[in-house]
């Protein structure tokens, strides 16, 4: 008998056969990578549940939100101001895909030499595998890297609902002016989409939700300073990945509960790896769910990842939005400033990222830094040279994609790196 979720998937036009295959592969990977870990915090049970329901319960929730008239907005970049979506009672979800399923379909529209993240989101949509894309009323793109910029043109031909925010290349006064005007334009777009005016109260509510989420993620990040690390890098990465599509208030509550437990672990000196285990910071391109490859390799080799200097990681929650404002205009101006401080490699120059990596490595007592770029991700691959020069501890540079063909080779390189630390 058809279950309630299948009815929704069918209505959304998913390819049910491919979709069943995808869920099977995801569930096996999760069992092998996540459930095989020892000494996991009890608080991770919630996140295990969320992953098991990734295309079921959460999709039903978003489906019901849409039915009740709430606008559903998808995004691919942490530059998209979630506060504005929440200010009109919308739902904001991350659409990046971290698996190579659908690449062949994607390559019918975009060049082979495109980064896996772009191929991933195109491929998921084209293969009828992504219920999130189908539920959106608006998909917000941005002019960050060239690959994304051009892919959005094609994605709009396919979905007919892409809206692009222009992001400057430089953080100059002109760049700031342009960006602020783009945030204002986005506010107007959200007002038109929802039929609601954005008010001071709406923005206060949106900011409070997003800031609370950021604060919980900051708390988790700070707990990873401890030795032994109270949580594995794999689990912390998962919490960060889930933050992009879970309900924000519930996510914050569950992450804070997890942090309460981790605090107890830190107090009692217990952790996931032995005290003194080698600690690594990972820095670079985003790792969208279910991209767990590097973390699985590093932690399978006996080290522990203590931080992610990435958009699915610290870059997403480092700065808060200023909740102290009297008018919508003031709120927008402050918010625009907050977003423009994000240190994405798409900017030139981007020296603040070098400082941030070193600050993080020091705070987390990292023994080494692994720079992670997706293949064909020019901004991060290029910036790796500067990062290597600026980092004051052992450094390893990796370029990879979502495939598993290089798993053995990467493992050998990571093990050799751990030897020299
Ligand atoms: S703020 S990192 S989320 S743009 S991996 S598509 S950069 S070729 S994702 Fe990003 Fe916003 Fe910057 Fe963050 Fe291009 Fe690189 Fe692919 Fe990338």
C-alpha cells in the first residue's frame, strides 16, 4: 500500500524508482559511517532521526507549511539573508547536494569540468530526486563563483523560479552600496512573494530565530576546543549540515540539548577519541549532506576533526545579526553589513579568511590543517596557495569530488600526513 510520503513524492513529480534507490544508498552509507562510530553522544539520536526522515517527515512538514500559505525559499549560499525569509513567516532551506547521483544528467546541461556541488544540485533535480527543489516557490541564486552564476541561468530554464542576488567581487564602498541595494531588492521580492509587508517586529522575530541557531552552533564549536574532543568531527559536521534544512527553533533546542551533554563530557574529561589524539582543522569548499568522505577518512585513521572553516561550518555562524534597530531600513543596513563580512573565496582580496583560519586553528589546538577544495572550485583551489603560506602548522592540500574512486589514495595521503604531525 502506498504510504503518505509516497503520495507526496508522486505529487511532486519525483522519479520513485530512482528515489527509492537513493534512499537505500543513503541509509547504507549512514549505517556504515555514522552508526559504526563508538561512544557517540546520546543527543545525536535526534540528528540520526532527522537524517532517516530527510525526505519524509521534514518534506511533509514543508509541504504542510506550503499548503498553509507560507512561502518556501531555497538557497545555495550563506549570503542569502534567512532573517528576511523568516520575517514573512517563510521557510528557508539549503538546496546544495553532496552526492554525485545525477551527474550524468547534469552533464547534458553543463560542462563535465564543473564542481561537484553544482553538478549535484543540477543532477538531483534533473533525475527527479529532490523533493526540496520541487517544494520551493523561489530559488535564490547569487553571483559568487562563475560556475554557479552560469548554472543558475540554466537552472532557471529548467525550474522557472530562480532569482539571483548580485554579490560584489570586492568589499569596497561601491561594493557595499551594491550589496545593500540587493538586500533591499530581496526584501521587496519577499514582500511580493508572500503578500506581506516586512516590519520591524517581523525582522526581530526572524533575527532572533537565526541568531539563536547561530549561538547554538557557536556553542557546539567552542566545546570542540576540549581535549579529548567531546564529539567527533563527523557528528559535528552532520549537525551543521542539518542546520540548513531543519526547523530553526527545533534545531536550536536539540543542538543546545546536545551541547548540555557535551559540557558534561568536557567536565568529566571524557570524549570520542583518546586524550592527545591528533586534531585537525578542515578548511575550504562547503561539504553538503551527504558528503562525509574526508571526515570518514580522517577519523577512520585515528585522528579527530575539531573544526570546519567552511560555509557548512564556522563561516555560517561566526557573526550575529545586530538585533538593535528601530526601523526596517536600519535593520537591513546592519544585516547587509553582517553578510558582507563573510570571508568567501569568491571575494578579492580575502585576507580576513587567512586570519580566521589561524585564529580557529589556535583556539581549537589543531595539530594541522587540511585544505579541502572540490575539483574545479577555482576560488578555493586558488586561495589554497595563500592559505598554505599563512598557516603556522602542518598543512595538507586536497582536491577531490563526491566520488569514491580516490578514497584509498586520499586515505594514504591523510595517514602519511598524520605520521609527520
Ligand atoms: S559563501 S563558499 S556557499 S559561494 S564549491 S559552487 S564556490 S566552484 S559554494 Fe559557496 Fe556562498 Fe561562497 Fe559559501 Fe563555486 Fe566552489 Fe562549487 Fe562553491
